[in-house]
C-alpha cells in the first residue's frame, strides 16, 4: 500500500543549470494533473530551513521553460549540512504539510537529499549540474546547454587565435570533473585537454603547443578544466617564458557557462525527469534520483549516486589526442 501523497515541495540547490526551470514546470504540471499540491521552496535548502514557501500552480510556471537559471533561486547552504539544519528543515516541512520533496541539483544537493531520505522524508532527486559529475545518469540537466555555450565561445576564440597565430588556454568549469573540458576538446578541436583525473606538467603543455606550431598549425587550443592541478593564468605565464612559436593568451569562461536559454536537449531531458519524479512518488518510490540510462529514465538509489564517483570517460580523453594530430 503506497502512502497517499497530497503535497510535494520542490527546490533547486547548488549551482544553477539551464533546464532547471523546465524541470520545475514539468513537476508542477504533472502534479497538477494528478491533483497534488506543489509548494515552491525558494533558495534551496536554506529556504527549506527558513520556511521560504509559496504555493505553485500550473500558471505559476508559465513562460519559464526557455529561461536559464532557476525561478526558485538557489543557494549553497552550509547550515543544511549539519544535523540541526536538517532537523529544522524537517520541522518546517511538517508544518507546511509536505508529504514529499523533489530536489534538483548536483552532487552536494543530492547528498542533502539522501540525508533527508535517511531521516524518513520521501525525496526524489533530479540531477542538475553543468559539470555532468553526477553518477547514475548519462547526462545531467544543463550540461548540454553549457557544452553549446563553450563551443560557441571557443569557436570565437579560435577565429582570433588563428588570425594572430596564437595559442589559447581556455578554462572550463568543473571543479571535480573534467567532463566539460574533454567534451570541449572533441567538439572544439583542442590540442590538449587538462583534467583533474590525469595529472600533467606545465612543461608537457608547453611541449604540446610547440609541437602544434612546428606541425604548421595556425593556432593551438588548450582546454583546462577548473579542477585540474594547473592554474590557468600561471600556466600561460610559464609557457610564455619559453619560445614555443605561438604567443599565448588566456580565457577563463567562468559563469557564462551556467547561464542561457536551455537547448532543446536540456528542455526535453528536464521535462522527462520532472514527469518521472512525480510518477516515482506516486508509485511509492523515493530515496532515488531520476537518471538517464541509455534511452530510459530510471530510478537510481540516492545512496548509489552519492557513494560512487563519476570519472571522466578515458575513451573520450584518448580521442582528443588522436583528433589533435
Ligand atoms: O555548478 C558547479 C560549478 O559550476 C563548478 O564547476 C564550479 O566550481 C562552481 O559551480 C562555482 O560555483 P559558485 O557559483 O558558487 O562560485
């Protein structure tokens, strides 16, 4: 016998990701269809502790589909990491009559979701992170849009790099993951990709740039993941102490990667996951995350999600080397 769910809370947490709004819309409208009330929680877990709640209906999610960011606002809550914060959040949930909670966010947010689940709250998570570092899903909401933003930026940088015959070291986000850098390495044609998972020295990077020059390339692109062991600005300064053929410039893409209207892919993924999250609760499934596995959205236990680390796909990493020849 599945407990009746009459009211669901929904929040977004951690770094925002394009497509979060599409996921919120899907949750609210699916719940509406099933006669379930939805309470929007502003400011992630911080708002859950503070009781920053408001009722949502089908109309309150109109016109948000195509917008980046999150209408529910987001936050990285330190208080919620502590048991006292979680206890206060549960108290607020009970006061508001929430039977279940849907959390959209990355690794840290899903760790919080698991903590609540351990305390008896019915929680379903949706992976939302441009870094694509969440285990248990082929891709997270927002990653595709970020990849497209990076591709557009690097295409532009390549225009100026070739015109001046320069090398560019371009930093992508991903403090724990090299996913964006590796994928950008493939789709933007990088000479070399630096990721947290594979340590390299600055001398090796310089050698790669020098080699590209000698092979007659008009420019060289080095993609550096934010979390790699090498600081982007220092790397450029060090390369410039040597005669590598190209002069080198730096471009740190930064938070621009997190904004923008979600791609069709992200809108679809977010919509599918939002629908599935509500269905999970109605089927009595909780303590899970919606994960894309192949063509299907599956329910992945939150415990598995947070106990496994998603590493960069080495096949793709090796591919960047071949394609750079
Ligand atoms: O959303 C994840 C992420 O983009 C990381 O790649 C990056 O290190 C971090 O967010 C930056 O977070 P903040 O916006 O809090 O500086």
